C-alpha cells in the first residue's frame, strides 16, 4: 500500500513539473515572436510585398483604430510598382479618428494607383468611411453597408456605487471638465456638450458621403439616419456602384483603367500578422491548451469574449455598427 501511495505522489509531482515547463515554453516562444514583430515590423511587411507588376490585394477587417503602421504600409504600396489595388472590406467600423486616418491614407493611395473596393460582408460606419476612399465600390447583394452616424458610449456606475455606499469625490477646474463621468449623473450641460461633439462629427461624415457619392440633399437624408442597407438596396441609393465580387472588380479595372484581366493578384499585408491583437488571442488559446484547459479556450471562442475584450479597447467617438443580441 505504501508503495502505491509513493507512486501516486511521484506521478503528481511529475505532472506538475510537466505543466510548468509547458507553460514556460509557450510563454518564452510567444515573447520571442512578439519581440521580433515589434523590432522588425517594416522588414516583415517589405518581405511580403511582391506586388511588382501585379494587382495588390489588401484587406480591411475587424475593428478600425488609428494605426500608423498601416498608414506607412499604404504609403509604401503607393510607391511600389503594383499596377492597381483591390481593397477588400469586412468591418463594422471602429473609432471615428481611426476611420478618418484610414480613409485619408486610402485616398492618397487612390491618387497614385487605380483602386476599387470590394465589400465582402460588411462595410458599416467606419468601414464605409474607408470604402468611400475609392471611386468605385463593389458589394455582394447580401453585403451590409451604411450605418452612417456617430455615437459615444460610456458606462455610468452612479446607482451601483450609491447602493454599495461608495462616493467618488473630485475637484474640477470647471463643471464640464472630465464630463461625462461614470461616477455621477450626467448633467444637462455635459450631455449637451457631448451631443455637440457627436453632431459635428456626424456632419463631417454626412458631407463626406455626399461629396464622394455625389448625392443630392434629399438622397443624403434617406441614407444617413443610421440604418444599414443590403447591397441590393445600396445600388438604388447610390451607396455602391456594382453588385459582385473580386471578379467584378477585376472586370472594372480592365474596362475603366486598362489593367489586363490576366494581371496576377498578390496579397499585400498592411501590418505584421505577429504584432496584431489576434496574435495575443492565438497565444492565449495555445497557453490554455498547453495547461489542459482547451475546453475553456473553446468556450471563450464561442462566447465572443475575445471580440468583447477588443471592443473594450475602443476610446473616443465611435463610427461603429453592431446589432444588439440577447438570449
């Protein structure tokens, strides 16, 4: 009996050691790759170019934030020997500042290369701002576009804090400093000041749509109430130019820009894949798998926890569409 007990203890000790070294190895590898991505993002992007004489395919997906590395990659593409650019967009938007930055960078690229946008699944809010940089937008019939509007969201914990007996004190130079605050009720003055900021950005967005899509004031009113439209609806509303996919974009480039339809297409990465947030996501999943918690990793995937965590990282005014879901 004593021998069996010693055997069990030894087995448990070995299992703990094995788990430790698994976690240590995964963390070490993740740290090394992350450091490499931070040190040489430009070199990695340059090695993945290969667009000389070809049509460059770039992808805008997920949440849009300010991203200087992406801007620099678009500038390099503008200086490259790529013959044209196809921009695939599948994004619900993101921060207004990030969408404006991306739009401006794509506009500069559009001045240097023939460019066409293809809406794969979604180009809403900030995603549509990015699409507006192109003179020609192609969307699938079931794609979703639009959501022309701006919002700001902030949590308010005042009632909760009052319930648990917590009072947050502050000394401010003026009543609107650091307003709105999640620790006190939003005053009418603070709400009005915030609304003025939102409406100013909303006017900028609407003017951008009107100028880029050449809409009349009446048509602009029809499309700018915040709703989304299918590709079929967007054609009639002049938010997109054609229904189709990448083949439709290639045909447009051949027809309007004299780019032969037989021109090869090469993917062009806007940023190192190793330095983006999804890399941390993959590393986290690998670590959970390594310590025997693969079930938890899959549950987090299924619940959308990674996406929720990413959304929490958005600050400021948002040009973002996301349907509210419930059980």
